[in-house]
C-alpha cells in the first residue's frame, strides 16, 4: 500500500462514506460534503484537469479563504498528478505574481474575494495559457473588471461548478484516465509548494511530499488521539502546511468533520 494523501482519502471515503467531512456556513445555514462526496467530486475535478491538458507535476495555485471547494479542488489537483501551490490571501498582487512565476503555475483556483489579487498582474504572468478556476458561481460580477485588465472570462476562466459538470462527463466516459493518474502517484511526489514569507529576501518554495504529509498526519493522530466523529473548527489559513497536516489530512484517519469560518469576528453568527 502506497503511503499517500490520496490513499488516505480513498480509505476514508470507504470507512466514513456518509460522514460530513468539509463544512462551511452559507446564508441558509451550514452546508457540507461527506467523505464519499469529496472523493467523487475530486475525481471529477481531476478528470477535468486531465482533459484540459494538465499533466503530471504541473503546478496549480490556490488563492482563497477556507471553503469546501478549496479542499475538493486541491484533491482534484493531486489526482491529476499535479502539484498544489497554496497562497496566502494576505499577499499583495506583486507577491502573488512572484510565486506564480517562480513555481511555473499553469492556473489558479480563486474566489470573488481574491480576484483583485490577480487582475492587476494578469499581463505579467509568464505562463502563456494561464487559467482562472473560479470557485464562486457569480462569475458575471467580475466580467467588467476582468475586461479592463485584458482578461477574457469566456476564454481564460471557468467556474468550479462547470469544472465539476465537465469533469463528471469526462470521468464517466474515460474513468481509466483518472484511475491511471492516481495509480501513478508515488510516495515521493510533491503535494504542495508552500512559500516562506520572504521577510529577508525572495520567498522560498518548500516542497512537501505525499509521504511527508502521510507520516506527519499519522504521527499527529498518535499524539492527539482524537476520537472518531470528532469535529474541529479550522481557523488556520489553508495555505499553511500545518493546516494541511492537523486539519485537512488528519481528519481522514478518524472521519473528523472540519468547519471553515472566514473571520474570527464571524464566530457569533456562525453558531
């Protein structure tokens, strides 16, 4: 058995199929995706990316507040054999630009709230076919702003829901493409490139592998001894490797539910 994050997800989807995994607050209350739903949706995202030409070891950035689609999207990136480049939402546009170009990212998952970090630097991104994977459905809200910066929404961007739709079609037609991609994942494959703050110079990209996260998550579980069905509020920014280890990935081992809150000041209304 390969010791990988994806193997952990597949096992969790079997052991905790109907257990809520990722949870976020909407206007109508808490919404969630079960372990089996995250497994299925990430299959569709991975299939879409493969069909769109994303290849093994390609880099895709993520710039968004914590949410269900953040986690599902990253699993999809990994299943396509690619590498996640999680970025802090506190970065300035020029800091985002450095990380995108330094990593050679071919696209970025972003939200309505973080689009303003990309628009001003669009013409400076070195990847010629760079794509925006828009995590919200209200893409029309950014069309006018996008056009001002030379971004063609119809060509350069796609919504997450559309990715799921097209990915599901691709997966059902050619499931072996994703299956083979997942089988090709090795323990020493890179999961994330996590950047340092760059306080004393240009930030460094720290490459963390499947086995890194597998070992750290299992060791953390041995230390914390969390019970099955535990629920946790994940306040840590998801671009942090620690949030991956003790939030996203450790949860797979015990069917833990993780809850996302955008701001600490939102606690009262998120009860």
